[in-house]
């Protein structure tokens, strides 16, 4: 009798979760998002590419830090110019793209017409308007990362007040 037991693939492990791809570490972006979610006691898994870093039993969400076009995500946060923008074609129906409008290659790919996708672009000026009095302490890139983290958090059910609380704790404001 032959035994065909094999460990499940990474994708098989995440098919029943909401999949959010973060386009690499962008000036604390991943850290802000994870900190805000933790501060609100949200359950989530965390992976870098296909390496599961944190696995929480019965978590409904996985954050995947990656530049690769894979994973059939529900949400993509595209803040890195090195991101493979083909991932936008892999978004689940009704998916969301949150992207840095100031990166021309990402903006062009994100803004390609697709009726079933919600597109949220962030600029440093827009992010600056959303920030409280501490805005002058952040670089342009950090402002975009915080703006994207704010938008992503909204999509994950975090209120603006909860986000500000988590952001303040993360940056010690």
C-alpha cells in the first residue's frame, strides 16, 4: 500500500481566509497594519511570501507580505515600485486595490478599467490632510504608507478612532 500523504501547499492553507497582499515593507506600513489589528484583538495570520510567520487558530484573515503575483488576493496594497502588477489580474471578484498614486507603473496598472474592482489611490498630499498634528514628523513615503494603512484598516472593519489609537501607540505619538 502506497501512502500519498503530503503537506498541504501554502495556497491550500489559506483558501478559506480573506487574503490581503501587502507589497513589501514600505516605511512601516506592514508594522502599522499588524499593530492596529492586534490592538483591536483581531485574529489574523501573517506570511512573507509563502512562509507562514504567524498562524492563529481559526483566523479569518491572512496578511501576505510579497511582491509576487500570486495568492488570488481579495485586497492588494501596492506601495512598492518593485511589485509585480500582474497581481491585479488575480484579484478575486469584488476585490480592492489600495495603491500609491505617485508610483507611475503601479498607478497605470491599478487604474486599468475593471468594473468589479474597487480602486483607492493614495498620494502624500491626501494622506497629509487625513493626519492629525503629527503630520510634519513623517516623510512623504511614511505619509503614503499611513494613508494606505488607514484605508486598508477601514476595509478590514477598523473604525477611524480605532486606527488613530493604534497608530498613536505604534509611533508613540
